[in-house]
């Protein structure tokens, strides 16, 4: 993993896996249920009545209960980019042995994961498996397995992978809503390739937003159309290091309350602060990834602003705590339910809500079509409003994953647009198709240096002049049993240099 050396830059390199799937019924047409263990809501803090004040008690039970379900993940990736002056393309063809063929740079990284079902589903961080071409999982008993990616969600940095095995040890999910500041916790993971390392600490804060997930989007910003990052981290001082990413943060009962995800460090090593995704979010996201292949995000239709004593005056609000409703679009769920600009949301489904990260977390747990109760303070009086969440298309149903995303072309993670004859003449090209958007979690975003605006002129030996031709040639290569195909093109304003990228089509 790449370490960031600037102070307070969150390093995505920790561990700790939180809750995931329990108790969800399968939806017709989707995958079967995944059975996980989930703790009852009896309070997450283990009490030690006979111990002196300040003594944490015995950690051996929690370590013994959780460690067998924590695995080591080895990720291998490669990046292939080729650059060649177009004059040689024109006069000497596409000989890969001339002027430097495609170069492949192999990389290896590692992290941790948590087994959430006996049949091999494992929760980890998205950044642990992002861009990996091969995944190897080593379990507590030192058995090794090849793993496949089930789904990824960059907006929460959660991913689910799977190994083919039965009767695996699993972790029990705890309730992250019951976590208290000052509570003792353990971080379980595999930093530095050390097997089953356990460290202890306390919860030092909850609902932390460290602005790390948005920064890790391509170009430092969220991609067009991508979900807003949900950051409501559990902060702990349990020692975590690179390689802990995706491991378990557990309470003294050994129940999973978070997935360790990031550290704040001036040099890439542990410096006293670590952050975990709450188990409530992990449960929702991993369930969606397993059942639907993508995350079902519920949209509430309002612009939330966390109130404090400074901005309360600017908004002319009588309250200085809660979630101020700064905007209510007319076509959103909030407007239909009667929420108005200037309202202050004080509870979500009965849970007190004073911070924007916590508000986004509570909404982020739900799917389109599910209801949420907002307790609103309006002119000093509180009232409950029941909303039905929408999907990103404005409806209330489950959004099915686009079948094209599973095709050879779909895995590239690009959006193409045709170029008019007039524009091609202006650019100085006879043919070509422009890449208008690159998703960070597709092949182009993960494995190449190609940028938006790149014009594809050739797929293999075929000159392309439309979006359909590009898709057809790539998918045809897969159908013909080819392992990969070469995509070549130029940038507008620099058509004298031809860039080629080898892409897999398996």
C-alpha cells in the first residue's frame, strides 16, 4: 500500500471487520441468504464487578472468539501501459517488439479480512482488493485459498470476497450503536504478515469524519454519479498498522463492532489514532453486495448541515445542535413527507442525531423503499415525519445491476461518446471515439494512466468510429477466446503521440 507522509492524512491501512448480514430474507430473483451470527442487543460493554476501577479485565476470551475468523489477504496487481510515436504506427504497423511493447509492472500488497459466513464470504476494505488481479486468502489455521471479488463499495471502503470452503469459523456481529466512548476494544488483524496479531485500546470517539474516502476517489474527487462517501468512523487508540486494513475491531465479548480502515499518521506508521467502519454500515453494505452485486442506497432528498453555535446564528436557528435542513428539492422524499427548509432534525428512527456523519450513516443503512422516521424541531415544537426513501433514479424499487457491467467492455469502467465529423476534422483525425468518463473502480481507473478525454482510434487491428464498434470489438475478442486486446488512441492537442493499452478480456 502507498503510504501518505502528510500529517493527519488518513492512511487506508488498518483492519477490523464489522457486522454484516444476519437476518435478511432473500428477495425474489436474487441470491440466497447468507447466514451469519449476530449478537442480541444486551449491551456491548462487558462488566467486571470484582475488578478494581480502571482495570480492563481479561482479553483472552475476546481474542479467542474473534481471531479464528480473521484472515490474511494477499493481493497481486499489474499495470500495463504502452506509448509509441504515431509515425511508427503509420509506417511500420503495430509491432510490439519495436520501440517498446506494453510494459507490465507487478505489485503486491496485503491486508486482513473477516469471515462472516461458514460458506466463505469475507468482509474486508475496498482498498485492500481494489485493482487486484489475483487474491489469496490465508486462514487462521494456515490454509491458503484463491478468492474472488463479490462486490466493492468505494463510498464506504467495504468489499466482500469469497473462498470456496465450508464450515469455516465465523465472527459474531455486535451492535455498533451500543458502542460507548471509553469502552475497551481489540483490533485483530495481520499487520506486517504477522499471523493473528491482537492489540487492545479504548474507543476514543464515535461518528468521526476524516474526509479520507472522497480523497481516494479518482482525481481527489468523487466520480460523476458516484455515491457520496459515508464516513462515521469509530475512533480507537488500539495499535493498528498497514496490513490491519479489513481486520476486526471487537468488543470484550468478541463481537464485531467495526472494520479497521484508516489511521492518521505523519509517516505511515501507527501514531495513536485508528478508524473503523461501524458494523451497522458493514452489515448493510455487505448484504447488498452479496444479494444484488451493488449497494442499494436510499436517498432522502434534503441537504443536511450540522448545527453549531456559529452557523446557528447564520441560519437564524433557535437550536445549535442537530441537523439543519438547508435545502429540500421538490421531487424528493423529504418534500413529499412535509419536511421544510429551516427544520432541524434531532432524531432518526429514535436515535439522537447531532452530527452530519451520524445522520448520513443512519440513512445509509437503509435501502430504497424502506421507511425512516425523522423527528423534526420546527419553531420549538417536535414532530415525527415518516419518509419512504428513493433510489438514485427517483423510484422506490431495488436498482438492478446493469448486465453490461459484467461484460468485457463493462469491466473497463469507461463511458464513451461519439465524435462528430466536424470535430474530428478540427482535431485532425479520420476516426475515433472519446472517453468522456472513467470510473475509479474499473480497469482503466485502477490499472492505467489514461485520462478522461482520451480518443480511442483502434481496438486491435480495427479502426473504430463509434461507441458500438468499440464495444463490439472488445466483446468479440472475449468471445473468440483471446486473453486480451490492444486499445490505441491519442489526446486532443497531442495527436502526434499514440498511446496503447493492453486490456484483459477474460
